[in-house]
C-alpha cells in the first residue's frame, strides 16, 4: 500500500497530498521486460517496466475479474 505525501508548499493549512505508487514486478520477466502492478487508493495500476509513463488503472473489482480469468485460462491463444 502506498503512503500519502504532502506537497512542499501549503497555504493557510490547505495542502495537496498525493500517493506514490509502490510498484511490484511480476515474478517472471523476459529480457528485462516486466509487468509491474501497484495499488493506489481504490485503483490497481499496471504498466510495462520499459514504458513506466504508460499506466492502466482498474478498480479492484475489474482487477479481481482479470486475475480470475487468467487463472481459469480464459486468455490463452
């Protein structure tokens, strides 16, 4: 789970806070290309380690359905 960080400049007690994603790499990587996932608030984020600026966001319900589908073999070609 990620931690909240407060912006460096606050005015009159009004501050912006953001969460920094704690990325985890998949246990299987090929040629330095890895899938990474992170949980931030109510979202599950996924990205390719070679393109960290391109992030997909899913709800926990969407993520759980995806993982269930993978385990059930629904994505085999």
